[in-house]
């Protein structure tokens, strides 16, 4: 498998970033929703420790992916026979992923900075956590999480549609192949 993408397949760098990001995003969403719904302060702090660490990692991977696409690689050609509206929808969905990820990172960092929770979570761990609902970045962060779940369902649904209904090999383009 080539490091860079070809006209028909994604390269190793892109595929690796994609699948690591996908796994971490599922864990990020799980830890975020668990933290938000946790009543026990100790459990909430543990979930937030995981959540913040994953968030920073995903932000870094997303920045790496953007830089990779901008300066080092190009995307494969569209799948033969795909209607133009599907290609436009796929591009829009991917742009929305980037916008939501960057927005979630900004609102998460904003919440940590304004609330002082970063020091509580990573340093002492003994002080009570602030009520995040008292901080403005909480609103876009919560909305962003729900929007991201919708985008994820659409993305996975489209991939499954291509794999099992259209049978056009789209999903295999984003996997480690020879």
C-alpha cells in the first residue's frame, strides 16, 4: 500500500489517521456523554480525564489530517457511477466533520480555561468540579456532540450503503490494501 493516495485508493497515512480517529471519536463521545450524565464526582472526573485526553489527541490528528491533505496528498477520484449530488454530499459531510471537531475542541478548551477544571482534573483531583452549565462554551459543546453523532450515523450509513447496496468498493478504498 502506498503512503500517499492513488487515483483509486487512500494511502496508508490517510487510512491510519482515519481509523485511529474513528476509534478514538467513539471513545470520546462515550466518555463525554458518560461524564455529562455522571452523578458521582469521582467518576465524572475520571471520565473527564479520559475525555479531555482523547479530545486533545483527536484535535492533533485532525490538524495532521488537514495539513496532510493541504500540503502532501490528494484525494482519490470519485467512485465511478456516483451521482454528483452524492459526491457533493460526501464533501459537505467531511467539511462538517472538520468544522464540528474544531468547534468541539475550541468549546472544550474554552470550558476548561473558564472553569478551571483542567487543573482540577489533571493536577489535584481533590477539589469539586465546577458546574459546566455555568459556562457559555457548554452550550455549543453539547450541541456539537449531538450534531457529531448525527454526522457519524450519516457517514457510517453511507459507507454501508456503498458496501452492501451499491457494491461499488467504496469502503475498501479506506482500508489497508495491497
